[in-house]
C-alpha cells in the first residue's frame, strides 16, 4: 500500500530509515519525497505510516480536509524530524513527536512513528528497560480499561487471545516499572497519535522490525521534548515544534529560546522561527538565514 517515489529515496519506510543512517551523529531524519497513492490509501494511513500529521498533508498538497485520495494521485510528503537529545544506547521515545528511535553504540539505527498515551491517559516518562518479549501475546485487560469499557457501554472483556481482534498485534515488548509496553496493533491508522492507554503502539511491520533488534535489558528512555532544534554539518538550522499534548512545557517560544541559547544558535530567521512555533506541525523546518 505504501510505495515511495524517491526524490532520492528508498524502498520501504523502514529500509529508508536504515539506509540513511551512518556511524555519525544524526540530527535530522526523514526527507521530502513524492508518493503515489495505491489502492486503499488514505490521508490517515499515510500520515500514520510516514509520521506526518494528516492536516499537514492536506495543506502541503492543497487538498480539502475531507478529500478522498485516488489511485495514482501524487502527494508531496515531508517527514523530516529532529532527533531528540537522549541517551545514545537503546530505545528513545519522544512523546510529543510520537516517534521512537533506536540507538546502538552511539549511532541511530532506526526510527518509527508511534501512537502514545492519550491526554487523559499519558505515557509515563523516565528510564526503563526491556524486561520481556512475547510473540502473539494474550491481552490481559487491566481493570481500569475494563471499567472504561463498561462506562462506554461496550462489551467488557478481561482477556483477549492472540488473533486479528487483539489490539496488541503480534508482538509485545514489556518495560520495567510500568504496566505499559511497546506493541503492534490491529488498527494501523491509529499510529502517530495520542490514542493509547499509556502503551506505545507501532505499525505491524515496525514492531516486527524492532522486536528483532532489541533484547531483554535494552535501555529505554521516554522523554518529553515538544521543541527540538539542530544544526546540520552544512550549517542548516532546523526547528521542529510539536503540540504540547500533555501541557507540560509552558511557553513553546521560551523553550525554543532556551534551546537556541544552549546550542549557541543565533543566526536564524526570526520570522521563519515564529511561523514554525505558531504552526506546531511536527516537521523539521529550516530557519537559517542562509537558505
């Protein structure tokens, strides 16, 4: 369903991420490319797969918010993101970005769009580690979620066996000091959103890839960084601003100013920075004056 037409890119989303990685500090991932819509394609599915808000796809392609895509239609997609500051080994999840990054020996080796906790059921931040891995998991429904099912008038289930109806998908990665884990899904369009009861949800292909790359004991750091700033080796300065979904940051402008001062970045175009801060579209955008 997802086939990128490169402007110098790739085969599949995961392969594209891996192909871009080099044994050096990577500050910006993703790229600008064209995508040809195939059968079953939708704005929600494309946004979830590539890590782009569907609203951004609408605006970037001059579409109506309720537009239905047609087979063969060409869309411009920009899914560039700034890599967050975090530990250089293991998994790093940045909640406002709804992105999960995997590091090995100080190098970024893969990244994936994710669904994280709802605003009223946030994913916890902190340092964790992988404590278990299970294929075809059974979902033992927490009492709190059973109560939500009851309040919503839905059938209350205490246990969901493996299979297509299991919201955990085919893989489960358990985390320490938390009932939350990283798992797949039977609803791919829900990825790249604040949709879960605290767990981290990946596309079925991405969780299969991550499952094979990690082991018990792998460090996991969950951070909360809605504003990210990076200077590339060629001097380009990228700013990414995401929604402060949990309301923990205060002024995004102040967060940007503090980041710029800390990194010694002052040669940016103020008008461009203001536009990115106002839009909060979750895309790394160049703000340097030399552009």
